C-alpha cells in the first residue's frame, strides 16, 4: 500500500514526547502529517504543554492511510472514549492502513478494539497485564503486519523511525536517524 496522508490523534492528557517526536520526525521526513485534536484545537498534554492541533477531529473528513496514537494518561483513555476517534482507527485498520501506537495507547486504545488480537505487541510496562488475546513483547518497538507498537517516551525516536521506514522507506528513516543524532 502506498501511504499518502498520516494523522496523529491528540487528546487532553497526551504524553508530549510521544506526540511531538513523531510529529517532528515524520514532517522532517517529508510525510504529509496532520494533527487532529480529539478534545478540541487546543490540546493540553499530561505535563501542561499546550499543542495547537491542525484540525479538530470532528471537522476532519479526509481519508488517511496511517494513524499515530500517542500514549499518556488520561490522553489514551480520552481517545478510546471518543466515538469519532474509534471510528477513524477502525476505518484505517479495516483498509489495511498503518496503525502506530505507543505507551498506554496499545493497551488502552488498540487492545479493546481487537486490533492486537493474536499479534505481537508492546506497551508501557504493566499495561499488558490484562492481555489475553495479544502476545506481549518487552521489545522497545514491535512491528507486526500493519501495526507498530512501542513502550513509551524513551522509545519515541525509535518508534518514529519505524513509522518513517514503513511509510517512506529505510533510507528516509536512516536519514532522520542520522540528522537527529540518534544513538547507533
């Protein structure tokens, strides 16, 4: 599948590093990324950093081929509680689009939707304790088909690079890795 548009969901209580790192890295890689405010245009992170989303989710009607879901609590729970966010996630997934979630989001958003069923996945330590239908991995970033999951803020760069590799190729991911001075 050729990916054309990427959306990143923002809801009050999101983990700032897990949102801003993918936004920055994907845009540096030249990807068409739009940030969608689930709880409004002004979205407040878990550490009181306010991000101005590109659009409110309720006003967005374009197709997206890939979706990035940051973690943080209650950010992930706010995304899971949004019917519009859940519909977008399910639509992208049903069309074999890329779904990428980090920290609490794999457990709080994706797992209840059945997206992780029988997949290998990871999340923030402890959130996997209720998983009975997913295969938990302690790896920092896990790719299983069209789903990418990651552990948390400390893995945000690797997570972003995995998304870039899938959407724009390994060379684009290696370029971002080099330009942002990531550890080899």
